C-alpha cells in the first residue's frame, strides 16, 4: 500500500501560528487518520508539520494554512496535477485542517464518484461526489483528538442502498442513515439523465433543501468546483469559532495543556534527580 504523505504548513501573514501549535495540530491529525479514519477507509497516511513551504520534502502533498481562501476554491492541484489544500485561518482552524486532510486522504484528486439512489424524489440512480466530511461538517458534530477539535466523517457504508440497524454511517454516529445530511452539511451529485449537478444542503431552516447547480463545464477537479460554489472552507472558518461546541473544545484543550504541562514538569524533575544520582551504584548490590 502506498503511503499518503501530507505536510502541514502555515503561510499566514496576519495571524501567527507558532511551531508548537502547528506540531500539536499535526499530531492530532496523524492520530485521527491512523486510529479513526485509516481502518475504516483502508488508507495509510502520515501528517508532518513544517515551518516553511521550502522545507516540505518532494513527494508530500501540502495542507497550507492561509489568512483567506479565495472564492476560486479551497482545494487545488498544482501545475503537475498534484493535490494541495488551502485552510482558512480561524480560531478553529484545526477543524478545517482535519476536514481537508480527511477528504484528501479519501479522494486525493477530488473526482471520485459513487453511484446510488438520489435523495431527490424525481431522480433515479445518480453519481455522488465522495466528500467524506461534508454531510456532518458542522462544528457541533466534531470531536477532539489530543484536545484539538477535528472533523467528523462518514464511513464507506454511507452509500448503502438502505439503512440497517447497527451500521455505523459516520465516525461519531451522528449520521443515522445512508446519504443523510445533518444541519450545517451537504452532499453533491450528478444526475446522468440530465447531466446536471445537484446538492442537498442544510445551511438554515428546519430541514435540508435541494439546490440545482447546473451543468459543470470545466475540466478540473470536481471537488474544487463544488467547494468554490459552496464556499466550504470559508464557511467552516466563519462558523466554527462562534459555536458552543468549539467553546467546550477550547476548555478541553486548556485542560489537556495542564496535563501535558504537569507531565513535562515531572519529566524535568526526574532528569534532575538522575543528574544527582548514581544509577549504576544503586542498581547493583555488589561488584566492581
């Protein structure tokens, strides 16, 4: 199995992300993809933090934190057709970074389609764009890893034809049925009968609604086109910090830092004791 190698880099100008913050988010993303996402999606990936884009080794796909993501897209491919993602900075930027990381791992080039029954009653079999974090992307469905807020995601069973008791449709268990959209989320699909793209979105109101996007005429990444139309990255950056769930996650982050701080002090204390001791003499009762 080829390993997906991802690089987390900050290119912000107006906001400061220090090396400690960058490394802690990278560690949380690494644990999420190794422990939570990889076993369900059969993906093997590494996530490493780098101070500068110049430090990123050849062969890595970058996740780049910037001050603002242009409306053009939150996801791109470079001149050689290789993936990279842009993450708009906000206080909850770890959630957006997780969202982009998960979708890059599931579908690096943003063009994967899976067939299934359309949610629209007037349509038949359609092709869904595989965007694993979109249906439950809202901050209230996220969870914490190492005290950092990360995104929920759906499982491969999300495209099952019917709901079955006991099946896990999203990692957090919030999605209860195939192709279900939660408040703040959406799904996208192409209707082959009309060659039109559609979405079911839930960005307000008491229930989701259908949105016709029209015919896609470009030849680039499907996810780039969809994310540009839906403004996924910018919306996550704007909605996250004001959420009650984000406030709770921030308190958990502070408590996690208390724990790691206490452990660091204990390690330093042990190092100082070792400096003043003679381990060889204390470990042996006699001998030269």
